[in-house]
C-alpha cells in the first residue's frame, strides 16, 4: 500500500478541513495507508476519521519545535506522499523538503484563489515571491477550478504539468440525511428566512450583504437574515447591523454543527463573497434543495453555476423576489462533477501516479 500523510493544523471549521476529512474517510484503504498529522487534535471533523488511520499530534507550541518534530515523524513513517491543504503548512513542507526522505513527494491542495487572497495578507509581495519560488517545490498542486489553474499560470508563471484540477467532493447522501434531522431552526412568523454561511472575515463579504439588506428593508420587512459562522470581524459586523438599523432582523447564530438543517429549511442562501476557491457552502446548499444566489467574484463559483445551468443566479446584491424561486438543478451534471465517488476516484488516480 502507498503511504500518505495528510498534514493539517486541526480538523474543524472550514472547507479545507472538511475536504481533507472526506478524502481520508473514503479513499481506498486497500491501496492507500493513511496517516494524519495535526498541530492540534481538537476538532469536530476528527471524530469521523476511521480508526485505522494513524493520527500523530505535534505537541510543541512553536514553529521550530513543531518543525523538528514533524521531520522526525515523517522520517519514521516514510510516506510516499505528504498532502497539505493549507497554504501555511504547504510552505513549511516545501522549506523542510530537504530533510524528508528523498522518495517523499509533496502534494499541495490550494484552497483559495491565490492572486486575490494574498492581497488580504500582511505581506502580499512576500507571498507573491513564495508562490513563484517555494511553492514550486510541490510535485503536484491541486486546484479547485479552471479559474484557479489559470490564476497560477498567468499570475505566477507556472508552465509545467504540476497543476491538476479536481473539484471538491460532495457527500450528497450524508448531506441529505443530516439536513432532515430535527425541526426547523427558524421561528414560525411567516417571514422568509435568508442565510449566509462562512467565517466572519472580509473575504466573505458580510458587510456588503448587510448594506444591501438595509436597502431591501426600506421596501419590506418580510425577511430575516441569519448569519452562520464566527470570526474576528463578527463584532464589527454586529455594530454595522446596529448602525444600519437592521439588528432586529439580522441574527448572528455562530458556527452550527449541522448547517445542512438550516439549508434545508431556509428560503434562500446568499453567497456575497469577494473571492472564493470553490465554495463548499454553495455546493452543499444545492444538495439540500435551497435556492441560492451568488455575487460575481474571482474563483470557481461561476463554474459551479455554469455546470448546474443557473448562470442567472449570479447577481448584484440588489434584492429581488425572484431570488426565492425554486431552482431546477441539473442533478446528473452536478453528480458527474462534484459527486463523492467521482472526485475520490480523481484523487486516487492522482495519488497513485505522483
């Protein structure tokens, strides 16, 4: 069996963590022996990791100590592949590559559109240098969309065959099952319920959504807006909602263990992001039969809407009653691109050939 070590900070929270946990759960265990190396073992996705997967925790609390410990673990288990789905971890692996067994290959999965996301960092010029140099130590870089592949090529001068596009896996059966658990989380007050889900950061565009909702509220008060997620900008957004006079209709409910139930009962999901990689929340809402609209932004979002033949759902944030209309999603096309078995097979093929 081929040994693969997946390295993550922890298994909780965002889309990257969910994708990695999904791959680990469903990859063919007769062909691949999986290891999971975590900087922190506190994470709700970790509960779903199969018992036969060896989990190692880096016990140090500084980058040097963790680096030394990581090298020791890798040299002990001698994996053929080190797989990272977080930018900071990928850079660390690239810098430490010289200390790993010579037969160990690096596979990085990029979880955002790099040329746009680095602009939000403290040192965007430094990240541009990293992508043009250190990141190229990877044997393969998994991009979530054609848009991301082209971003690497045009923005960072990638010309080789180390880029591969694989969409995110969607466990449709699991999502449909979880979405039916429990009763509606919304009050029975004859108002429509709109949700947005994501970390409370500038990327997710919650401020844009709140301002557009305030304009909509001037015309009608028949909608409640529910924001699922947490993050460093939450207090700022709560103050913004209050200053706009909409805090009585905007509800910050934090991170939910079962967001699929909210998607199932919601009248609409809005994705107001400034940029994305390939938004899992949009794919999951479509599985739950929830009507969706999204802004036009860099990333793979437009590819999703083209695949399901709903380009009219890419909108400006000028609220319209037509947004609440039921979607006629092309399920066969959706499954052929994002279905669990299809995507896992693509990962197995990639990892077999690296």
